[in-house]
C-alpha cells in the first residue's frame, strides 16, 4: 500500500493491509546478531515512535481510523546477499507501550 511514510514523529517502513486490518511493518537489518541483532534494535522508544507515527497516519487518512492495527517486524540478519529473515506478525501493540512492568 505505502512505503516510507514520514511525518514529524518518525517514519513507517511499510504500510500494508489484510482485508480491513492495517499492518505496519518495521524492517530492521543488522549484519551481526550481537547485542540482540535486528530484533534487539527495536527499543521501547522506537516502538513508541512507530505508534505515534501510526496515529498521525490514521488521522491523515480517515478511512483507517477505525481499522484494527497490527505491528509486524521483519528482522534481517547476516550478509545482505543472503540474509536470515524473520517476520514476526503482531510483534507489539499500542497497548504494550502503556503496560507497567511487573516485578
């Protein structure tokens, strides 16, 4: 549907649909799995920026205001010519950002 949607809050790598569902895809690449690799590079702050940018997107495009939203992550690790690819559907939700950790 769209790639590289940008606004003052950040950027969405890819925006897709599955029926009436809006799917926001964050694409991350790291050559090495050290320090958590591509998946580990998506911090809470990064997830918050993605959510704020998504909120901006749905305000800009009213057709999507009531749509369910799924956040996916495509994590690529290794050499770019033959990366190891992991697609995590539903990697996080907007609600995850507001939950307090339990100790």
